[in-house]
C-alpha cells in the first residue's frame, strides 16, 4: 500500500511539477528589432534569473539578469553581451527607485530603457511577489517606422 502511494506521488510530480517548471522557463514575450535581432522577455525573474535575452543576426547574444536588491536599495540588472565564448561587454544598471527616508525604504519604479536605436522600449517593473518583469514595446518612433514600412509593403 505504501509503495503504491509513493508511485502515485512520483507520477503526480512527473505529470504536474515538471511541465509547470518547464513552462516557467519559456519566454512570455518576443519582439523583433530593426536589424532582425529577436528579443525575449520573461514575466517573473528573481535573483540571478534570466529576465530577457536578445539574439543578434551576427551570432551575438545579450543576456539580462536580475542581480536582486539589498534592503532599501534598488534592483540591479546585469547585462552581458557575448559572441560564442567571448564576452563583448557587461555592465549593471539599477532600476529607478524612490529616495530612502527615515520613514521608508522607498520602492521600485517602472523603468524604461531605449534599445534598437530608439525604436524599442524595454520596461522593467517589480511584480507583487518581489520578482521583476520585463516587457518590450515599440516607441512612437518604432511605431511610425513600422507603419511606414508596412504601408510600403502593401
């Protein structure tokens, strides 16, 4: 009886937990850059998690990770661009945060970064569960370019 229960629990784990974990690793969004690069964003990234990635036609890869946040400090994103096994560059950037005061640690603010020569916004915000979320969207300039390009094609 105990052996059967263990088998049932193992089967439940295999059929329920593993697909959920695999789904969590899939990007929630993708967008194309003007040069053909593909960007992918994840809706919930915790400390050391991959938050977004960009694959460039040249073979370069840009990975954006969450470095987390110390108490009363802003979250940091770590950007690493590689080509094969070589690091092209890397740097960290804090997301916007209200000032710390005697009464409060402050809070994270939505932060927009402009990419793809001003055509794409990368917006970072803090989810209610303490993870970060990244969303890519076209800027006004990007929308105008896409509309013009779409009108030329049609």
